[in-house]
């Protein structure tokens, strides 16, 4: 009985590690980085935008910066400007 409880606990810890441990991905040369696991995704956005769009938005630098957080495919937080 003791062995079975230990095996169940070990399986649960292993399942949590697989579901919550992120993998770091660099996105197509833009400087953006994405941390991704099976249950969530966090993206640090840093991408170049056209100068006309930057002038229209009143930005000094022509970059789009921010963070996007998604859990189970639902976007919870988006600070990309």
C-alpha cells in the first residue's frame, strides 16, 4: 500500500513538471521571446514597426514592446503598445 501511494505521488509531481515547465523560443529574428508550456504561454514582444505608424502613435522609437500572457488559450494580459 505504501509503494502505491509513493508511485501516485511521483506520477503527480512528474505530470505537474511536464505541464508547468516552460520552453524558451526566440521568435523569427524580431527580438521577441516566448516561454511556452502545455498550459500557458508568456510572450515578451519586441518588434520593429513602420516609421509612419510610429509617428502616428507618437512614439520616439519605432518598436512595439510589451507582454502577452495566455492560460489554456485565453488571453489574460496584453500590454503590447
